[in-house]
C-alpha cells in the first residue's frame, strides 16, 4: 500500500506541508483504528504507528493520538495531521 515510509519524530510534523491535493490509499479499518488508538492514548498513554503522506513523501511516526475529529487527528503536544493524508494506523 505504501513504500518505505521515512521514520520521523512527532516534533517535526509542524514543519511538514499538506497543501497539495493528493489522494492516499487508506486502510478500510482506518476510522476504527483511529478511534481505538485515541482510546489507548487517553487511557493508557500508548503509542501507535501512523503512516501518512505530506506533500513530499510517505512518513511514519510513533506517537500517542489524543483525539480524532472529522478532518484531523491531534497528537500529544497539540500536533495535527489531516485524516485525508493518513494511510494507516498500526496499533
């Protein structure tokens, strides 16, 4: 589904851009996985792996998801990723 994602730190996400219109192939279970990951993050402070795509390439980050909205997820520290750019969440 995605090729060799680059592992990055959560703190570098605000420096990424999500301006270009692209369509990413998403896991059929994505929204359920996001909900489960947010529960694990809030209750157990458990990290998950998020595979997503910015305007340059596919990235991977291991972090805690605090909440999910309709269009974005919020990570620990107030970092946001557009859901439309997420390929998969691995719990």
